[in-house]
C-alpha cells in the first residue's frame, strides 16, 4: 500500500441531513454547514440536465469541449481577452482539479505553500502524492503574503491562494496580489482558488484572470459551479491557465471524469444571468440580516466576502454548541478540521434558515 496515505487524514465534509435525521429522530433539518447555495440550483441548468438524461447510456461526447468553448467566449467578452478552449480544463468539481494538480506537480517530494486556515485538500492532496505541505499562519484571518513568499523555496511547486479564503471569508486585494505574483518565482505555479468569486462585493478584489491573459506563465485560476450556480451535487469546476500547463494537466485527468449531463448543465448555467443576479441579491440581504442577528447575540464574526460567516471567540465550547444545535435540527460546521478548534462556520441561508439558526443559537447560549 502507498505509505503516503497512512498519515493523510480523510477529508470530512459537513454532516449530512439524513445522518442527523437518523441520529436525533428529527425530520425538519436546517443545514448551514457546507457553504452550499441555499437558493437552489440554476433553473436553466436543471432543465438542461434533465433534457440530456435519456442519453445516459452513452459515454460522454463533446459536451466538455462545448463547455470549454463557452467559457472561452464568456471570458473573452468579460476581459477583452483571446482565450481558446485549450486554456480551460474541466473537472469533477474543483476537488478533482486539485487532485490533478497534485499528481502533476507533486511527484518527487515537491512542496506546496498555502495559508492556514484554508481549504484542507491543498494539504491532503500534497501529502497524498508524497509532497511536503507548508502551511503559513494567517494574519488577521487573511493570507500573510509576505510570509508565504518567505516560505517558497527551490522545491516549491504549487502555491495555493484561496481568494476569498475558506473558511475565513476574507480576501486579498488587487495591489496585494500584484506584488505577490511579481515576486513568486516562475518555477512555482500560483493557483488562485476563486470558488466564491461571484459573491465578492469589495471593489478592491483582484482580477487574477488578467495574469493568464498577460501570459504570466505560472498563474492558474480555479472557478466552480457548486456555489453561485447551485450545482454542488453535480460536481463541476474548471481551471484557466496557459495551454502548456493544461496540456500537462490533461495527462492526469481521469477518462470520462465528468458526465455529459453535468457538462450540459454547466453550459446552460452560464446563460442563466437572471438566476445569478437573484442569488447575489438574496445573499447580500441575508448577510446583513445575519450580521445584525449575530451582533444582537453579542457574537464575534469575521466580515465575509463569501456565502458563509466564520464565528470566533465563542462564549461556549464548540463541542457543546454543535451538539445542542444538532439537537435542535441545525447543522453548523465546527472548524477543528481547519485548525480552528474554537470557531464555527455557518452558511448564509434563506431567511427561514437564518432565523432558525439565530433562534437556536439564542437558546443554546442561554443554557
């Protein structure tokens, strides 16, 4: 067996609704643990998915190429760029793309650099493929980019920058990214994980795509259909980078890694601007509602540029809060797995879900 796997912890996501129903004998459950889109999937994506189901007996065809062509056209229009389908690669969710990256670059003891806390799979995949995971502590819940630069050495192959960051919800600005990109040696690939890109309100957010457009050779941008388009269960994400890197990465791609049904859903989602606008508007309203509710409970939180909020310095033990919330049918996410044992993360939900959370939390804190 692969000895690298022995010291790699399995990734454990948010507790499933069905599991809580079985364990606690409850039927009405609110899950705000996994940064899912509380407003449901894109209607156009859903319709396209169902329309293509009669062809489920066929292996995937050219839908992957069609999606990459669609992405190139969309990015070219948005950024006055000249990307082609060869600049994109799709995956079975961004987790699949991250696995391909580790397989491609961390092959003989290479290293990856990232901040902590951040998405655990950067570390897990690096170690899985025999590499060294170098975690740089955060600074005020955000990336400490100067410290990350100091951590880069001749063995560094991948530099992960989750922007906005999961689980803190913070972002790094355009000027910070500019300085960072210009100082990272080109022997290391900078991977900007922008899964929460569509939820950003801060006008100082960096446009990482422009570095690929400028043909900076060591920059990659990751985006997802899981969050803003509500397709988390279908698993679809993509990478944008140079054609040379895509060519290497494609050799690590599993055959038929994404179904035509999912790819068609992604194509349709890109045309569903009305839905995306609706999700963003609802999210921003509910974020303000939760901010007010958390302040009324005298709870400390980190202001977010995503669809989730990190709560810190809690007045009760996280284990106690989590258990009592589960008993009330509310699934939250303890942050121990992210290296923050005294924090929890909540997804910004619908008004009904947010009220349910605030009421349950109020009861728990009164105990």
